[in-house]
C-alpha cells in the first residue's frame, strides 16, 4: 500500500510502497499528463511532475531507500496452511521536499482537468482514481503537521483554487525549495502551511521572479520553463 509520511526533520515527505504501488502511480501519471507534445503551455509543470516520477523510478530500482515491512503473515498462519512464505515485504521509498511535493499534487489536478476535457471524461477513470488517492495521501500527511486552523484554510484553498499552472514560472518552486531547506525544524513546522499557500497564489515574490524570467526569455528566445535559476541545491539534504 502506498504511504506518505513526513520526514524526521520535516524537510519533506517520504513516499513508500512496494514495486507495484509505485509503478502503478507512475504509470497513471504518465497516462494523465500525456506526451511531451500535448498541453505545451503546461510543460513547466509537466517537467516537475516527471522529475518526481524519475525519483520514484529510481526508488523502485533500489537506488534510494529499501526496507522490510510486515505483511501480516505469521508463524501460526504458515503452520496452519503447511506452507513457507516470507513474513515481510520489500518496500521502496524516496524523500521529496515539501514545496516540490505540494506543487506536484496541485499541478496534477490541472492535468486531470485537461485529461477529462480532451481525452477521457469517464467518471470511474482508474488512472485518475490512482492520482486522486496520491493527492489525498499528501493532504492527509500535511494534516498531522498543521494546526486545525491552517489545515482548514489549506483545504478551502485547494477546493476553491482558481490559479492554474498555465505558463507557470516553475523556477519559483526551486526558490521555495531552497528557502525551505534553510529553515530550522521549528521554522518548518511553523511555516509549512504558508509555503503550501504560496504555491496557490501569485504573491509579490512570484510576480517579480516571473517578470525577470520573461525579460530574460525575450532576449534568449527560450520558453520560460527552460531557464534555470542560478541558485544551487546543497549536495546533501538532511531529511
């Protein structure tokens, strides 16, 4: 079963599951976001989602974290059925920074809407159901880190969210990631809701950053999602 839990220092969340859990999620995302020639003005958001999928694929290949998790089988059960079977399953996991994970969960709703409008509006679409469960897991994990007041505000903003990620300056996610990494554990606890909310509004910092990116893009003739920030991530992140 796919699970999402906050990391020890609240730096991010740990997505874990067996091979089929993670493969199912990644496969569903691939179907819903479409190929690279579709929804071009959402390419920045698409690339960020694919980066999370890349990390999930790396986890499944055993390049991230591996743990053994009890599967409910016990000795008495094995004796009763006269069989030999493992009592633990192999689970794979990977950590994702909180701003990155919240953005991914939010941006997936844009692609779900596009998929419904242009590809398949079936009510019981299994790929969308898998993604919705993932989004629910992200929100549920956040719930235990926020005050009741902050959680209620966050729920309402998600429910009534009007901002979509059409031609969004996704470099802002990097900016929030890097700011968040530099906070103490106590500051992360206090400001986690604020970082999530900043991904649902175009605040002053976002507007200024996008204006700078658009000015550069007009000179270099690049798309806005193709221009990286000059800031660098630390080589090692303490989760």
